[in-house]
C-alpha cells in the first residue's frame, strides 16, 4: 500500500525517535518521488505529490510540508489548489503560530477562489484571527 511509509513515519513519531522519523521521511519522500517520475498521468503525479506532503505533515516537518503544498498548487492547478492554501493557513495558524501568514493564506483563498466553500470558511477564520 502507498500509505505504508506514512504509517512508518507515524510509528517513529509516536515512539519519540527523531532519527527514525528523519530516516523514514527521507525514505518515503524518495520512494514517492521515484514513483512520481514513472507516473504516466497527472492524477498519478498529483497523488504521489500529495503523499510527499502527507509524509512531511505526519513528521511535523512544517517548512517542508508548506513547500510541498506550494508545489501541489502550482503543478496541479486543476486539483483544487484552494485546499493547499487552506492546509498552509492551518499550518501557519495552528502549528507555527504565525497569525499574519495564516491571514495571508486565508485571504488568498477568498480572493482567488471566492465561489468555493473554503472561501466562506476562510472568511470566518479571518474574522476570528
């Protein structure tokens, strides 16, 4: 299963083994990127990049997760890029405690994707922050 490397990362994270987490993230990302090169469809490449993002999220590697989310939105604009912005906003707000960056990402959703459900939710967050 493609989720197995993410499960392994979670195992090491729960065991509080930072070296194991780092090693398993590196292996997972390498594995997914190797498969991504071989993928023959945009959907396959999107799924594999999403798994890279999930690997970083599982490990709590927020900077790498943010970069991977940027790559998802940039490389796959037809696959709900507002969801990547939403995840970025939540990382900034909940994990990095950077309200200014969170507001910036929520505002991008409202400005760039005004007719989406996430835009309405982003407006609610913007009022609360």
